[in-house]
């Protein structure tokens, strides 16, 4: 008991009659703008800073990396 082609066509016809062609194209344009904005926002995210690799001295103790004194915060 799925949707046949006739059901889909009737459903689309009812939607067009209720909303009109102009309103549907306006909604699709707004949806496309939202998707573009979302993708741009995802691309603009800064990558997560990784911890620098830790080194071990001859005694097996971890050596802390030198801190960058030029950065504030």
C-alpha cells in the first residue's frame, strides 16, 4: 500500500493550488539560501588546536613544550 504515481500527482496539484507557484519558488529559494549559509558557516569554523607532541628525556620523564610568550590570553 504505497503511493502510486497518481497519488503523488494529486498531492502535488493540491499543494500548488493551496500555496501557488510563486510562494513555493520563494520557499525553495529561502531553503537554498539557508543551506548555503550553513555550509559557509561550517567551512569557516577554525580547526581544533592539537596538543604539541610530547617528548621524553633520557630518564623517561616527559618534557613540557616551551610556552609561546607572544600570545596573550
